[in-house]
C-alpha cells in the first residue's frame, strides 16, 4: 500500500482524539465532519478552560499560575494543554494563525520529544514513479546550526519511520565525504556526527547507488533528505513539484512529544482532511 493508504488504514484503526482549536472556521468544520463520518479520527472541539489546563502549563513550564490562566483562555494554548493532559492525542491548527503561533503554543503546552531541542517541519513528497520521501526542514528553521540540524535529522527519522516504515537519512551538502570543505560542509559534517546519520553527502550520491560508489561511500537509497538551510529545502521541494510532478503534503511539524500539525492558512477542506489523517496516523 502507498503511504496515504497506510495512513488512512492506521487512522481508522487508531481512532485518535484530535483537537481542532479552530472549529469556527467553515473549512475546519466541514473537514472534521468528514473525518468523523469516515471514522478517520475523533475530532474534538476545545473544552472549557479548567484548573487542570492551568496546572498542566504550570507543571510543564514552571509558569506562574496567573500567566497560565491567561494562556488557557486562548484557543491554541488550551488545545495544547488538552494534549498535555491526555484529553487529546494530537492537535491540528493553523487555518487562521501563523506557524510561529502554533509552534509557540505546542512548545509551551506539549513540549518537545526527549533529546530534541528544535521544533522543525517536514514535507511528505510523493513522486509519480512511486517514490515516497521526507524532506526537511523546508518551512521553519532558516539557518540551522549543527546541533539544530542534528535535531531536525532525528525528528525526521522518527517521522519517516512512523509514516514510511523505515528511515534512511542523508544530510545533504554540496560535498560528499571529504571531497570539499567550507563552513556549510563542516556544519553538516558535525550535524551528521551528532545525529549518527550519513553526511555530508551530495543529493545524487544520496539517491543513486552507482554515484555513491563512484564517490567512495556505501549506497544509501535515502528516503529522508535533510537540507542544510531553509533556502535549500524550500527550493528543492518546489522544484520537485514543478519539474517532476511530485505531490508535496505538508508542512507537518515534528519534534514535539505528541503529534502537532500546522495547517496552511490557505488550506482547502481536502488539505485539512489529509493533514489530519497523517497526523492521526502518527498519534
């Protein structure tokens, strides 16, 4: 089965409770009705603010109670608190707010996975020839340092294992191995060492075993590509869309302790349904 078929099957099997803090948006309302009718998840509206939500934020981040009370009066933070409390398994938001605000709420309410200090994003890339890949980071971190790149790689491996069943990670550069040098190559090399993945490696060597052998490295057949900057990642996924006819699903947030999806503010009902299914499949 394809990754989407697997995701739909997993979502139906898990029936995850997914909180949608923007139910007043007509697109979200229609999407959640479809999700419920098709048994893809249990869409949850925001619950009323409670002392338990306040306590969850106080305990998670050591906030003052007065600040936590103000936060849970806001939909995004209350949704994150619901996930933190176990009232919901995942959160889907962003139809009417910026990525930055979704990340802030999730960082404070849900927190990051153990060993991860940098929230990031990935696109699920579906190519006409059947290849399915994870591209990261293409939407959040502009110029990640070595430690942040390592975090992005670790989180992307978890995402790929969850959705694709395996993670073969390549940390991309304009140089493979020790063939080139420079600040960006050194940064990718350090990140690869920190994360324990292959890199630095050029894109052709990451994808083509014959090229890899010519460049003196073992074949990777990578299905997870980690780009050295937001420039590189964003340009690459758009080129794949326009020149190769790839379908780009996302961006999805990653690195959090529980699944969080950031919707595009221009998302259609179909986009929201697909994003929620992939999020529920990871819950």
